[in-house]
């Protein structure tokens, strides 16, 4: 079963608006990461938040982590058409503690 | 510094043939991961390798799939006797020896006819 589940599955907004995506996970984590995937391309790492952190910023991105609720959110402020992509949260699990487990992603469409 | 390289980018095979997917990690990265992505799905972990060692293959199908990361050369994901259900995008990622960000290649899209 999925470790991470993103919500919503799809999100359509206008340029300039903020986009919020949520991720819930099931087991204890070392860290949680957010990745972006443009259509038909590889994944690009956006941000990593460790289990002892509650909030992290990177440019127009803000990530929060609530380990008591086993959830994280990704906020993209002042969205642009170029932000159109699928966004995945990933947690580190696995026998060796390094495999990333991805959710199904949120597909974000930003129209100009 | 070149990113993670994968080749071929697209691979078409007929049922029963073998597929070989190659991955060259970023310079200085000794850890390689393979993931599979089905249409409209997230990535599913398959295998984690270090040079000459398979560290975690808990996501690999028990049959027909194998992976290696030799001392010299790229990592290879090999699928024998491919079936239509193997059609997917296969992504390779690499990382330096620490838990953290993984750097992904552009993927190989395998189509089985």
C-alpha cells in the first residue's frame, strides 16, 4: 500500500494564486521530501524536511510537517504557469532506510 | 557536472524479448536506485544498489528482473522475457552516501508490444 497519499489528486488555479497540496503517510519517517515531475520527464527534488523540523521555506515554497498527524503540506505562493506539473511527496523507508516511497501525486495546472 | 544519465530514453520490445536499461549516476555518487512508474501512478521503489552490491531489492519482482551496479560502468536493470505489464517508465536515481535527496535521471520508457 502507499506510504504517502497526496490530496487533492488534481488542482487547477489561476496564475498568482497560491496552491496547497497535502500529504499523509503511515509509518514513522526520518524525513519527508517533495518532488516535482513535469509531464514525461524525470523528477526534480524541491525540498526536504526532517522529522524534527516543523516548517521549511525555499523561495516560493513552504513545507510544513506534523509528525503527530503524520501529514505534510506544500504551499506554492504566487503560482506561475511554469509551476504546472505533478507534485509528489516521498518518505524514506525500506530495509536499508534509503528507499523513497512515493504517493500518487497531485497534478497542478496553473493557467495564465 | 552531468546529471544522472539513462539510456535508452525509449525502448520498444516484443513480448518474450529482453530489455536492458542503463543508468550512469552523477559523478561522486555511489548509490543507485531504480523506480518504476506506471501511467497515472507515483514511482514505486524497485532496488537500491551500491558498487558491486545489492543493498535492498525488496521492490523487485521475484522473477525476470535483475539489477547490477558493477565496479566499472553503468548500473543495469535487466528484464527478461518481457510482458505487456512491464510497459512503464523506469527511473534511476543516485545519491551520495547519506540519506537525503536523490537525483533522478530522465527515465527510460519501455513499451512492450
